[in-house]
C-alpha cells in the first residue's frame, strides 16, 4: 500500500473554451518518484492540463494540489515545487547558457554562489560543460533541450512537467533526454509527467494516463493500460480507443 503523500493531486478538473470542453472532470494522483506518461492524440487536452498545472489558466472547476499546496489558495508555494520544459523552446537565444540559467536561478531566489556551483555541475553532467559561455543560438536542438531540462531542475522541484519535449529532436537526442530525466527520478525521487502523442515514449513510462477528449480513458502500467483498452500492443490499443466515436474501445 502506498502511504506517501502524492506529489500531484488533481480532482474534478474542468476547462472549457466557449462550447468546447477541453478537460472534463479530470482526476488523478501522482506518487513521488514515478515517471508518468500523459498519452493523448492531438486535441486530447494535454496542453490545457499543463496550462492549468502551471497557473497560466484558471480551471472552471476542480482542484490542483502540488506537494500539498493548493494552486488556487497558495499558487506561489505550489509553483515553487514545479519545473517545466515547454513544448516551444523558451530560452533567450542571444544570452549564454550560463546567463539563461542564472536568470532562472535568480527568479527562484537561489543563493548566487550555490546557484553558480549547481549550474556548472548540472551542465557538466549533461555534457554541456564546454557550452556555458556560448549563446543558446549556437547550440543544436538537442543541446537546447538539455539546457531547458537543466533549467527546469535547477531549483530541485518535486514535480517535473515535460510538454511533448521530444518534438523536433533526432532519435539520439530523444533517447538522451529520456535517460537524463530517468536519472533525476532515480537520484532525487522526482515525479515526472511527460505529455506525448507518441506511444513509443509512453511504453517507457512506469505508468500511463491515456487522455482523450478531456477524459481519462485508462490509467496504469503500460501492460495494464494495453489490457484495459482491449489488448494487443499498446499502440494498437491506443489507436483503437482514440479512434472510436465515444473514445471507448468497441
Ligand atoms: P493537446 O495538447 O492534447 O493537443 P489541447 O489542450 O491543446 O490538446 O486542446 C484541447 C481541446 O481544446 C482541443 O479541442 C482544442 O481545439 C481546444 N483548445 C485548446 N486551446 C484552445 C483555445 N485557446 N481556444 C479554443 N479552443 C482551444
């Protein structure tokens, strides 16, 4: 039985854009140290969920708690425990790697000396030790993503949100990114929510949440989700479940 407090608790979360329902009474809990894939086709509601989790939008109904802090009543405290890698690159291209990371450390109020040491150590571990004084513009797409991951983890958040982070990356960069995130889960017990529409990425997760039309269709290990959605491979089950009219397997 799991007795630890969840890193993320989402209860009855709903969000509409006019008539369109993007999230429909979504509930889920993520336990510490788990690597969870949020798998859904385009339009499933993944980005909307991330926008609510990061406080960019306010839900129409429902609750979000991060590390026990309510996004509604204590957003600043809740956000302190979140690190995010956005879908779109969000580094300043003209600043150096070090300056981008220092800016983030300042925003989080990390002490300067400790932040400097952490920046150097994390960049070296990510294979970016020689790039600290280079502008981000000079880096490859894969290395830009690595810098974004270092940035997301710099304040040592309990919850790491990755919003379709491998879009545009080559296979080796994709693999490296998954390995780096896995290493952080193992080292610090970070909880990861990794949004993707790629089944291949979800098969590597400890747990898969299948989102379709704003609702959870299945929740469990890749094997459990495959079985719940009618069997075969996860890819077959996912396609079958998300291509039916009501989003439930025939
Ligand atoms: P995903 O990230 O899984 O592709 P989104 O959260 O972007 O899904 O979208 C969920 C649904 O909400 C879709 O039907 C989409 O068309 C709609 N939607 C998303 N953003 C907006 C918006 N700003 N205005 C209107 N509809 C939106």
